[in-house]
């Protein structure tokens, strides 16, 4: 019985060493296929002319913080291909925040002016009701003087009825204005403005611009190509069509 225990203990130790070796080999192969962090950092800083920090690898995906012109972005990069998966604005710079606020105020001002002009036009279009005057009826011929009879006179239409009709028409018009649905916010920035916002983030050549309509006003997709020897060479900026805010950035080879 003691001899059997002596054989079981070394066998268990060898089995544990074999399992640990398998996991170690898998780890070496996995890291061999991953681009070094220094290369990823250099690539991001060259592409965006910014400073990369907090670069960490998790399941072959690099996560990093990029600081560019005072703004802070969160970046995700494929560790095997070096492709930028996403770039989201986390904290805008004072200048960028002021610019976005000014654009939003301009959009609100344009909307108010459009609403006011539409309201004035609606008030001027309806014509006041025309008051109809009662038509005089022909007089009845006078009877013989021997037997005088009073001449029947036409009873004029009571003016209260005309006033009542005018009052009803005015109430109907006011009711129509009250039931008119509020005009939705449809003031959007121009396609040229969206392109300017994208080029302000990445200096390159605009390849395509698309507009996608949504219940919140829609957004532009601006594709920009850059001339690089290695790594992604095309970025797509998603820009809110009303506020001009950069919603996301995706990269493609």
C-alpha cells in the first residue's frame, strides 16, 4: 500500500507540469500573433498627431486614451491587424466645447426664426369673413286711397346674426391654430459644414458623404482617406446633423 502511494504522487506532479506547459505554449503563440504595444502607440500618435496613454491589451484588443489638441478620446485597436475599431470623444477641449455650444445656439436661433416666420405667415393668410348685407325687398304697390292699408315693410336681417356668424368663424380659426401640431426641429447643419468638422479632426481627402435620417434629426457619415504606408488609411466620422457633435469614428484599410 505504501509502495502504491509513492508512485501516485510523482505521477500527479508530472501531470500538473504537462498541463502548465500546454497553457504556457498557448500564451506564447497568442502573444506572438499580437502587434507589440510600442508599435500600436507609435501608429496612433503618428495618425492623430496626439499623445497616447493607458495602453492596455485585453483579449487581443488594445484600449488606449488619446489626447489631441486638448481633447481626450477613447480608442480601441485590433491587436492582430492594427485596425482602429473605434474612437469616441470622451472630453472635448475648451475650444471645441465652445465651438459646439455656439453651433447649437445658432441652430436653435435659426429654428426660432423659422417658427416665428411661419407663425406670422399663418396669421396673415386667413381672410376675414365678408359681412353680408341684407338685400332690400321690393315695395308693395300702394292700395286704393279709399281703402288704405299699411304697406308691408321687409323685416331687415337682425345684425346680431351676422355678428354671431363672424364670431363663430373667428373661433373656428383660433381652434385650427391651437390644434396645429408643433413644428418639429428639422434645422440641420449643411453637408459642407459636416465635412469641415471632419477635416478639423483628420487632415486628408474626403471620399464620400452620406446623410442618415433618424427621429433625433439624423447624422452625416463623412469618409476621409489619408496617405499612410502602414495601417488603416480611411476613417468614417459620424457627425450629429443638428449639434455637429462627433458621435463616433471608425477606421478601415
